[in-house]
C-alpha cells in the first residue's frame, strides 16, 4: 500500500488511450469472444475495470512464477497461452479495457530484479485506467499475486504489487504512456526463452 503517485499523462487526449495496436489487438476474435463472457451492458466502467483486472491478475500466470520459458507479447497471445511476464500481461489488460471504451495506459517502475542491487534491476510494467465517473486515473498491477505480493483493485489508496524503495534506487515513473515501452516490446521480440531473458536481458530503466 502507499499514497497514490502523482501521474502525468503522455497525451491529454483520452482517445489516444483507446487505440488498437499490434500489441493491444482487441479486435482479435479470441479477445472479443472472451470480452463477451466477462462484460455486459449493465456493468459500470468501474465494475468492468475490476473484472478485467482480476481476470488478468488471477487467470493469466506470470511466466517467472510458473517457471515457463514461453514468451508472449500481444494481448491475444497472452490470452491464448494464459501466461506472460508483466509486459505481456499489461498488454492484455489494456486490450480488455480499451475493448470496452475505457481509456487505459501503461506505467513503469524500476525495481530490484531479485533481492539485492548487485543482482540488478528491471523495468516493471503496470497499467493505469481512467474512470470517467471518478474523473481520475488509477494504477493497477495485474502481474499476479504470490507470497509477498498482494495487488488489489482500489479506487483510493493504491494497492500495487510492489512498493518502490527509493533508498535502494528503485523508482516510480510518473508518466501514463499511451503505448507499451518500445524497449519492452523489442525485448520480448528478441528472445525465445523467458527465463533466460528475465534473468539477463530485461531493460532496467526508461
């Protein structure tokens, strides 16, 4: 838990946060089919955001947690395989939200990769969603809960997967980006083994 970070939008046009891209491919038949199961017209945007978040958090495994070498990136791939690292899972959450005309963006943290600075840092991806009824953005981290990680859907105090420890040179980046960080996308494209990539090749800063 922690106080909400003051966020800065990369774009002041909310429509930019509704765009479809190759990574956020919400017109893919699999995503459309699953969105029809998750959402209905009687739900509010807040309810839809919570449903989408909890599905990606709980029903899509984090590759490192299950020690899988399979790499996924585009939202449809992530949904089909039901696994991915945070970069991939954030694409799927954005796709579900944008499919419902709910603006969604990408946020990043610089975190210790493991338990000490000597073992290096990594760039961690999460999402921000704009809830029109509240007139504000909230950050959500769907990387997946495990021992020591308890991210929740919260409209007030943030309940993210990780609390940034500035004394260890970790960092919260304040920008809500329209699209996934290009380096995260190119990292996924350049490798074939998630576990090897995770240990040695993740970007460590923006």
